[in-house]
C-alpha cells in the first residue's frame, strides 16, 4: 500500500509541476494596435477571455471590389468600411514558452472564426446598398518584430453573400497578410 501511495504522489508531482508552467502561458489582458496589408488599413483590439482565448474586434478600410456588371463593364470599388469580430484560440502558447520563444503581444499560432461585415453604397450600378457579411474559419500565426511591431499571416475559407440580381451565398477563400504596430 505504501508503494502505491508513493508512486501516486510521485506521478502527481509531475502533473502539478507542469500545470504551474501552463498558468504562466497566457494571452495578454488587452492588445491594441493598427495593421496594414496589401488590401487596407485596420485598427484592432484583442480582449482576453481566458488564458488562451481572445475576442478580436476590428474596424478598418478594405480595398476590394473588382466585378463585372451585366454589360461586361468593370467596376472597381476603392474602399469599403469593414467591421469584424473574431474569437481566437492561441493554442501553442505553452509550447512556445517552454521552448523559450516569445508570447508577448499574443505571439503564437491561432485558430479562429472570423465574422466580417463590409458595407458600401455604389449608386452608379444596379448593386447599390450592397452590404456583405462574411464568416470564415481561419488558421494563422502572429509574430513580433522588436517590441512594438508584428506581422500576421492566415488562411481559411468561409461563406459570404454576393449579389448578381439577387442574393446568393458562395464559398470564398480567406487570406490574411498584415504588418502592424502594437501600442
């Protein structure tokens, strides 16, 4: 019986020893910054929900919108206001911390569900007052460059509404390439 108690205490010491390191690996309480990419400029905030989960809110101007109208004429929308909410799970913080890598500024790999809302009014065509919600599952990375600069890269796919003489839902790829400044 003494051997069983001793082995149980010995094995549980490993468990509790590793769980103390897990408590140290946590996202930051709040991260605020600006980011730019090929397709726009965004202001964002990441609010801590748990040790590995944040809620990212984002507002920005996206440069998108090349389409053909019914006559084959190209239309180009230069800027679209965009609002986004994105819960992110930074799943490898413990591993990065144990390897001596940085986790400040929420530097790590993440999986998220991004909800965006693009809004614009283009009254020159039959597509005026077209508002486009978009929902995408994504995987990405965030890394720091120095104390304040960072970059993000992510890929995924989702569902969005389009408008060709009526609403339709379509599968849309998602690509995220941004560089930013953290305040």
